[in-house]
C-alpha cells in the first residue's frame, strides 16, 4: 500500500516539476546578442544642440524582449532604439531584468517628440516579476535607451526630438 501512495504522489508531482522546468529562464550563458540587431544612427535634436547616437534597433517582439540583457557596457554615444508598429499605451513599461548597466530611456511619440524620460536601475533578481517596472507615463511609439546620465549631460528633455531614418521608424 505504501508503494501505491508513493506512485500516486509521484504521478501528481511529476507534471508540476515538468511545468516548473518549462518556465525557467535560461541561464545568462544561453543569451547571445551577437548579430541579433541591425544598427542605425539616431539624431537627437534639442533647442541648442544636435547629438548622434549609434543605436541597435529592436523592431520585433523577440528583439524588444532581449534588449540590452547581459550587456556589461555600452559605448558613450551608443544605445538601443525600440520601435513599435503602433502607439503604445501610457502604462506600457520597461524593466531591467538581466540588464547589468544603469540606463536612461526616452519615450517618443509618432513624430519623434520625446514625451517622457526615465532612469532605470539594473535588476539582479533571477525572477523577472521581481524587477521594477518603468512606465512611460505617456503614449509612445519608440524608446531610446542610453547610458545613465546621457540625457542630463546633453540637456535632452521632454519636447526634444529623436530622429531615425524613415525606414527604421516604419518597420
């Protein structure tokens, strides 16, 4: 009778364990960003200056999900441009799961006008649901991530413009 009990318990637990394994996030070694992204030059236009950023383009769902995960550094005038086919709701958010460097993010509307800027901290948690969310707070269609402090150092703010080649924005 004891073996019947053990078999019943195992039959109950095996699907649970298998289900948990399917939800595990792959270890960092399995994440590769080499060759995943096209690049472009993005121009940021303020009232007094123009800056150029070499940006990797995250234009599809998989690229946007991967973002800058596991990067240990980002060049001084480098970033990632997240492009969406439609306007995103003001409550749409980013998080820093497996992102190792502090970043700033500028959310821009369909005309490229910056509508909000947020500073984001790396998240060391092994669980994505434990990472803080950074909401745009305004509707947006693209977002540019750069090193923390870039926008402040270059006096980039809400109302300034982010310009990318039209073929990038229309993806």
